[in-house]
């Protein structure tokens, strides 16, 4: 039907255009349609948050469990240094393919882009040598730690990286922490200390000649390197315009080179004698693929998750690792471990809360009754930037390392 103008005249309808005044009585108004579409978008956003939660929990727990499982299998044990190198190669190759896709399959443009970004701006590229060296060291230390500690104990103790990241952020970036965050860090340290006291006090034989002291030293060194590398990388990124995939490709180039140097230094003779892929089983390849692609996947998905959701993911991954360790490795949970793990889970959640959340529940992620969002309106955007190795948050200096 025709639309009626202000002066009572009848205007001819414009093809393909729906006039608000042309809607029949009792039909849905344009405003209601917009509100309905907004609610659909908000619902899709919430579903993506829950998918992000599942991915984060699975990746956090599966990597630790898969490494532990591969390192405790009977038979020939693979060389951890070769697994680190293979993960870096696969990660760099994946980023190269993604950059190729960004250039719409134009090989000439890709080569020109990489020449400018990697070689011409070599100073910017060389800055990534430091975090790449630390990440390579950290990956090797993880294998040492998981080989000498139960998976659940490692997962709890490894949360010390939150403490080291916070301290390096205060020292290097002049960031300030809220009282709640300082309290949560103290709670975190207490929980980890209780877990380690339980580990040291537990009797019984140690399978596979495990050395808890070496495992603890490795996980502490890994946490220190994780915190420093994350904050250092964040400082570099502040003055850089490189994409996520470019930075991960540059890290992969350095990581592969440094990983080969570490392989030659630590296990070169044995690798030359037995072969690079000695001891590789489907479980080992699963670890390599998890390390290579899991972190990149989290870097993509985590943009839909806020601080609280990441805190839940870390806490749930600790619970999942503990339950799986009981079933797969015969891990025994005593009251002391349960107390320490509970303190760590609570500390992780409290630290992930944005400032002011303790006074108001309006920023809660879960439940429409707790989230005071106007009806029909999409949620406010999350003020976070992400890359392949560090997720930078506006409220706290928390780095999620996926290397």
C-alpha cells in the first residue's frame, strides 16, 4: 500500500523500501524488529562466550594431561626438544598460511609484505628474539616439570605465573593493582605453598624416577620466564602495528632456530644417533599439535571471553586436570591438596575480577538477572586486545601465554 504524507497526500511507494508508516495495525514495528535482531545478536554473543569457556578449559587441561600421558607411556621416550621444535615449525607454517589468505592468495604481495615486515624493519624483528628465547626455554621447562610432578600438582603450581606477571607489570609497566588483586596474589602464593608442602610430605614410591625438587625448580623458572616474556612482549606491542599472525610467524622463526640450538646443545648426540622422530607415537603427535594449534585457537576464541570467564576457565581446568589425574594416573587427593587447590582456584577467580566488581554485580558474565543490560541492547564491547601469545586486559596485567 502507499504511504500517507504529512499533508494527507499519497506518495508512491519506493520499490525495495519498507516505510515505517506503511505497517498495518497489529504488525511488528521497525523498532521491535531492530530490538529482536539485537537480542538475537546478544544471544549469539553469549553462546560464543560459553563456547570460548569450553575451548579454554579443554586447551588448558588437555595440554598438561597429554604431555603427562606421553611422558609416562612405557617404551621409548621421545626427545622433548624435538617436540618443541616441531610445535614452532607447525605454528609458524600455520601463521604463514593465514597471512597468505589475508593477501587473498597473492604470493607476490605476501613476499613483499614479509620482506618489508621482517627484513627491512629488522630492528623491530630483532626485538622479538628475547621473548622467543624465553618462550623456547619455557616450553622445554614445562616438559621437565610435568615429567617430575603429577599433572594436577603442576597445574596448580603453574598458576604462579599470575603472580610473576603481576610483579613484572608493576616493575616494568608501572601498573597498579587493586587491594583485592594483591590479596588474591597472597592467597595464590599460600595455596601453591600448601600444595607443594603436600607434595613434599607425601610418602610412597615415585614412579619413573621422578624428582619433585627438579619439577618444582622447573615450574618456578617457567613461571618467571612466562611473566617476564609476557610483559616484555606487551611493552613491544604498544609501539607496534604488526598483526597477530605476523608476530607469531616472527616468533616461530626465532623459536625454531633457538629450539634447534637447544636441541643440539642438550640432546644433539642422542638425536643424531636415534633420529629426530625417535619415540614419536600418536600421543606425542597429539601433544605437538596441541601446542602448535591450541594456542592459536585460544588467541582467536578468547576475544569473546572476558576476565571473569577466563578465571572460570582456569579454575575449571584445574578441577578437570585433578579429576583426570585420579582416573588416568592414580593421583590421590588428600585434604591438604584440596585446601591448597581451593585457595588457588579462589585466588585466580578473584584476581580476574575487574576493578569495582566486588562492589557491584552488574558486570557479571553469567545470568541475565545479574547483568543489568537494557532489554534489546547488545553487550558493551570487551576492551581487550589479543595476540597469539599474550592476551592484554585493561583491568589487570594478566598475560595468558600460549607458547
